[in-house]
C-alpha cells in the first residue's frame, strides 16, 4: 500500500454492486458479532465487479442495503449478501481492526 498522509482512504465510501442470479459476489467476508470487531472484506477476486468498484481487503462493512453490519452475526451477513440482487454497501478501510480480527481467527 501507499504510505502517505492522505486520510481520504479511511473515509466511509459507498460501493454499489449488481448481482445477476447465480453469480458470485467477487469477495469474501470474515468476522461478525462474535469477534466484536465487525464484518470485514477478507478477499477480493481480481477483475471482479467488486474489485472494479473499489472494494479491498481490510474494508470494514458498515452497512448493506441500509442494514447495520457493525454488530451482525456472520451467518446473517452472508445471507443478506447472497440473497440481494443489488447491493449498496457503506465501507471504510480499517486495516488496524482487520489485522486484529485476523489474529483472533474467530471465523
């Protein structure tokens, strides 16, 4: 990653994805209520719609389609993401908590 004093990379941003029936989302999540750190993007498939939309590993998912993801069970988060045809996500890059969560390996 680029190390500079630019803080805009840490500001919340909106990602909009359309998912045709049977299509993959192009990313994986980890975490949830049990981890107490939230839901994070753990992998983004290169050249996927998610990748092109700017989603990146280490993004914390704040909400999906106006559902608060900051204190949600992992299984419920997966269900919402899998069943939606159009996804509007509020995310923020939060590498510190993502690293803490990876160290816990709750998921």
